[in-house]
C-alpha cells in the first residue's frame, strides 16, 4: 500500500512538471523582437507579412509560447504630443499581420501606433476544408495580460500616453468586447478610452460575461466605458441583430455605446472601409480630448 502511494505521488509530480508550462502564464517570460513568429503564421500569408515588414512592423515573441504580438509605430512618433496605440485582435483562424494591414493606412494618416494580437495559432489537425484548425487562449485574463506586456514594452520604448489607447476586436474577438472593458477598468490598468467591436455579438456564455450579467461585479460594471459597434446588413450571423443585442447588453451593464453603425456590407466591412475606421478614430480622439 505504501509503495502504491509513493508511486502515485511520483506520477503526480511528473505530471505537474510536464504540464506546468501549459498552465503557467504565457506572459511570465519577457518579450523579445524577432524576424518571424514561431507558429508559421507569417508563412501562411507571405505577401502580407512582407508588406507589413516593409512598412516597419515588428514581431514580439513571448519566450516559449505560441501567441505573439506584432506592432507598428508611425515615423517620428516620439515627436508627437500624444502617443496613442490601437490594439487590434483578429477573428477565427486570423492572422495578426493581416489584421494589422487592415488599419495601416488609417494609422499612417492619423498618426497612431498599432499592436496586433495573435491570440490563436494553427495546430497539426485539419478541418473539413483541409486548413489547419486553430487553438485559442481560453482565459481572457491571459490575453489581457499579454496585451499589457506588449503595451508596457511599447511604453518603455515610446512613452505611450496612459489611458488614451483604444481596443478593437473583429468577429470572434468582438464577442469579448465587454469582458475586455471590464478587465481594463476593474482589474487592469485603464489603458483604453474606447472599445471598438466589429462583426461579432457579445458572447453571453463566456465565463466572465456570465459573471457580469449575474451581478457578481456590481450593477453597472461598465460605467464610463465607451463603445463603437459595427455590424453589416449582409452579415447573416453577426450583423445588425447581433450588434443591436450587444448594445442592449452593454447599456444594461452601464456602458455607453456612443455609435452603433450598421453598414451595407457583410462580415468584415469595418476592416476594409476607411469611412468607418475614420468615424471610430474621430470618436476615439474626442474621448481623449474630453478628459
């Protein structure tokens, strides 16, 4: 009996040692710049990757981890009176380089930086289409802390203006907009003045979202948090109805939906139309100036 207990303890210790890296925070190790990511994302769209590198984008790797960050900073950023960053998150099977490219021209014109988050990565398994299936960071707090690490890195190098960044989520990421707003205000560092959610209704079954709706974090946990919501009329799954539902939930939780824009486009219309991006920028800028 004693020998069996010893064997069980030995096996348990080995299990902990082998699996600890899976559960240890992905951001515990420092970030470092690299030519490419460790997951093959760059190779999946080499043309877009090269375009972003040529434009000045840099890849930030978390040691020993697959999620990573890509950032772009405009020229003469240090000479600007304000150093603002737009954090962008891709959708299902997304690509941080590609998602950064969606906003690059707007960022060049209005002189803000971009931090693009690769929070999903391909696995060896293939879907019905033959493309790799993706895994994603499941704990939104871990994604927030990855973003925090990236913003701290940029702040050390460029002196990011505290409290004047914005967050943008597309599709699968958009479903988490209220959760990120809660984490930033109530548990985080209050980086963001505006949360932009495009083509993805709030995921009411997300664990932290259920807590918010249950009242665990107070009656109005999103008070003073501002949102820009976008949905496309031709988006049958995450279009107008989905984003109107998101507006109702945000307002129920005390948040302010400054703009709900329903475009004529389909899924991803916000990503490819400067008119919507510029509208969101004007709102972002006005919120910063209104402090």
